[in-house]
C-alpha cells in the first residue's frame, strides 16, 4: 500500500462547552476512497473543517505530502489541492453555473473576466463527467440534484489531490448516485485520494476501500471495507445494532378508512393527472427520480403552489386548498426536503419553532403564554428524544436529525393527522435516521397517515405500506409493499425515459 | 433550459417607458417644460443624484445600504469649498479632496460593515450623523462661480459658448454620467469586484467558502460608493449657489429610491447600473418636473413613494415567479 498523502494525528479541538474533537487520527492514501463515518455530532464535519482551515485546531499535526501544514482558510487548502464538496449546497443563485464553478479563480483578460473561456471550460468539465447542464443557466434555476453535480464539478476542476465528499448522495437519485460512483471510481483510478462522508451503509460497502469511524468526537477505529460487515461498522458507531426491520407486508388494516383522496391533480408540467388515496395509519411512499414531480405534487396538494385542476377529499369530504393555511386547517402538515429554507427558522429557539404554526393556542389576550409554550415544547422534546440542553436552544445549534425532530414537533403540536415527509432523512445519519423511522412508524400506529417522498430506495422499501411511483410529472405505478422490489420500482420510475 | 425573455420582463424597459411617458405628459401640459433651458436646468440638478446612485448601487447589491452619502457629499463640498475660499486651494485640488474624503468615509463604512460586522443601516447612519456634524461646524460656502477664478470646473458639467442671452450651453455632464454608468456597468458584470459584489448579496457564505477574500470586496463596495459620493459633491457644488452647513440629509434617499426603481433587487444579489441611471431619471423627473404641470413639489415625495412601491413589487413578483418555475 502506498503511503498516506494526508495524515491527521492527535487532532484536538474544543468549542465552549463541547470537546468536539478528542485526539482524532485520520489518514488517506492516493488511489483510495476512505469513508469517514459516525453519528450526528461525532465530529466528522468538524474534522474536515479543521483540515480545510475553516476552524483552527487546538493541537495535533496535519501532514500533507510529507510536510506539516496548517491552512488559514479554504483558499489555501484549495491551492494546496484539498477540496471539499459541502453537505449544504454552496452556490450563488444569482450567478450562472460557469460563474459559480470558477468563482474565486476567474479567467481574466486584463481587468475583464473571460466568461467565454469559463463557459468553454465548464462544458469540457461536464462532458468529462457526462453531466448534461448548460453552463449559461442561472444556478437558482437548477434542481437541487443538478446543483449538487455542479458542486462536484467545481471541486474536481480544482487540480485537487484530495477531494472530500460530505454526504454527496443525500440529494441524489439512484441513477445520479450511480453516475457519481462512476466519477469517483474514475478519480480513484487517476490516483486521487477521496474522503467520503455518508450515512448510507450500502454506499459505503460499494464505493469505499477503508472506513474510519468516529464517535462523540473521538477516534474509534479504521477497518478495511471488504473485510467487515455493515453490522461491524454500525456497532463501532453506536455500540448497538439498529434499524427498523423492513416491512414485508402492509400494516394497514384492510378496512382502514381513506383519509385523503386526490383525484386528477394537475399543476403545470411537473404534476399531470395525479390520483391516489391515503388510508388511516398508512405510510405511502412516493418514489421516483429527481424531477419526477413528487415534491411538486406534494406542494400543489398542500397549497404551496397553485394547481390548475383536481379534487381533494379529506375524510370523504371535498375540500378547497388554495394555500398552506387551508391545508393546515384540514390537518395536513408538510415537512419540506429543504429544512433550512422552509421548515424551520434556524436563528430561533426550539420553543419558538415548535409553536410557530400554532401560536394562537398559546395566547393570553395579546401576550404569548410562555409557560404553556415551553411545557408543550418540552413534552415533545421528550417524546421525540430531541437531543438538546434545553428548549431555549437555538435550532441552528442542533444537528440535522434533531432539527428534523423540531419540524416534526411543530406539526404534531398543530395536531395534523396527515403528514407529508419530503426526504425525511436527508442529511441525517444512521442513528438519528432510525429514530426518525421509529417515530414515523409510531405515528402511523397512532393513526396518523403519512406520505413519504424519498429518493432512497432502501428507505422506500423499509418504510412504505404502499408505494406510488412517479415519472416526469405522471403517476406511473402503484405497488403494495408485499409485491414491491427495487427492480419493479425502477422500471416504473424510468418508464417514459430511455 | 433556455428561457424566453420578453422585453416587458426587463424592469429597465418598463422604467424607460415610464420616463418617456413622463416626458411626453410634461411636454403636452407645460409649454415651459418644452424649453431647452428647462431641460438644461433639470439635467444640472440630476448629476449629483445620478453619481450618488451609481455608487450606492454597489452596497445595495450586496444587500446593504449607505445612508451617509447625502450628508457626506455636503460635508465634502463644504470642507473643500472652505479650502478654496480661505486658503487659496486650487479648485482641482479641492475636487480631489472631495473624492478622497468620500473614499475615506466609504472605507470607514466598509470596515465597520465588512470587517467588523455591523449592520449596514446602523454603520452608515452613524457616519451620516458624523459627516453632518462636521459640516455643521463649517461656514456656508459658495464655490467659485463661472466667471470667478477656478470657475472652470463648471465646464465638466456644462460647456458654455458665448455670453449673455445668446450663449450656447451644452449639458456635457450628462455625457460624463453616461460614460461613468457604462464603465460601472462593465465593472459590475465583467470584473471580479463586480461579480463578488453580486456574490456577497446572493450568498456570502458560499463566496467565503470558495476562498474569496470577501471582507476586502465588501469594503470595496462601500469605497466605490464613497468615491461616487465625492464626485457627487463636486456636481452638487457646481449647481447650488451656496453649500449650506448641516444639510444633505434626505438627498441619499432620492438616489437609493432611484436604484430600486431601476431594478436592483430589494434583497440584494441582482441589479444593473444602467437600470440605476433610468431609475434615477424617474425620480429626477418627478422631483423637478411636477411643478411644471402645476403640482406642488411636495407631491414629488408622495408620488415617488408610490412609484417605488410599484418597482419593488415588480421585483417581488419576479422572485416569486422564478421560485415557482423551479
């Protein structure tokens, strides 16, 4: 085996009140894909931020290409050849794709930025990666999946020696993940060192050579991927075997009443004549590729986007939903795929977020009843096992999984009986993910009905009682969990394409 | 994914229509307005607004603001004018001092905002008060008139041939402004400074993570704004008989209003300097034109306010439509 191109030893970092990294060891070699795993708050992202100069380490050494280094900022790290593809998308929406890819290192013609050359170079880059994106498009016009592809292209375009993927697949469809893996394998062939942070155990097995596991800011150990099992890794991460057992048959009673019926819903190109039923206590999975129109269907149903036609029945009664307020009135809650944009106000406390949609319940005249507000919030913190020092914690300080729980709490406080989960575990790691799964199963058992939009096949197959498959704005199939397989779903999800 | 762009979706085009409409209405209802001298005087009083607006376009695109330009320009004009009066300072040097003074105040604003992280509204409110305070300590000052020594600087804005009634006057200042607008439009769209200005307004965090020296460019946006406030001070001194101490508050609002009418996004990240020029012209036409059609100048504020609401609503509607198309 080749020597490590990058070695981090005895890295220590403390924030006020938190020992974020406790003498962590990590190294990566040329031509390998090295997974970095751990639960929420295990310190993976912090470690990578220390590496790329976003945080300064308290102690320890970083050796890169045989020399000790300490980068002052991401620019220095980039220049040295260490690039990070961030978990949160870091794109400037008002600029074009090409302008984003070359931001900070534009081609110049004297004082003038050479946009033409930037577009050409972007095209070359996309051709190389087999990505179909017009570099002239404005970034904010692209789907999340395509934005992610641009982010990856941007990282690759730095003459990088080490590329860190921080949950690159979180927003991608199965097909896009396949493309991503092809790209990663290609980069590995070329001798690059790749750090791959992901929570998807299947991916780790498929794409990585070694796995380093972290827990609570400490280093647990490093394994050779092909010599270990999923369970080995999970045990190292949490010390217990987790995951809900996948469903083999629907848990919904045959005679369960239909709580939501959607007929011939139309809303633009992305939602064409979509009809489906949701029963009490059911988890209805919505599967399909990115851009299949699942989110759009949910948004039109929820009243967040206008619909051109279609009837919606809640508990057998025809209802009019023209705005989210209408939807909420009829007991429908929507948990967005983009928590930070639509789900929560990160700079507010858990309490304020939890009661945001129901504030009128906690009013004494014109004043907010803080005591009552706090009581209900604390109840849900306990019930959902949200990890936080107090209800007054700012949501921004919580991990992804715990933020998701705050969003769930918000809708539960609201007494919604129909919950639409849009990519419920995106950006959430194994431990927390399973808690979300458990929670969803429990909610279903308690009689709530759930629509779950997910791009993750295992999630769809693990959680759903029934699966609706969409493709290019149309419903292309519906399967009971007992008959559903990955192949059957993919076949229907790609029916109109090819 | 190519998008058809109709002319009507470009706010600058709508603004142009508004300008034409206003001019036509004025021309129909006021014989006085049709005179060359009226147009000349209207232009005279537009230059400092235009210059201020060009500058403040940049902080506004970063989703910031600069409230200090109005009191600032009065302060610079006063201090420099005093130097000319009392210390025989050459006018050329006084002009340079105006610009440098503006740059310094801009750098202070920029440092407070970009480096120390103060909210732009507060930081520039402070420098607004400070510059007003400084200017209230200086005596009222007329800059040299056309015929006095040093009066040559008027010809930057208006070339006068001949004397008396038959003198031919050419509003060369308009040309100067247009050239500056084109230069700054180029700077905004084709230089690093311009691109990062947009980036700061659109997603500052992403720009920082891309390794761009964001603090520097953030400061620069205010420096450029200050520089243009300095230029505006010269244009101001050229048209007012006497620069009055302690005034200037409110001048910036015409410029800022013009920028928004011209299509700079109220949330930053998008805008154009050409749009700014058109937007300011709407404001100037309302400010100086309404008296010609028999409306009190007071109406200008009310109507400007209404126009501004319309302009910002176009922006909001545009953002909403874009969000929906996704």
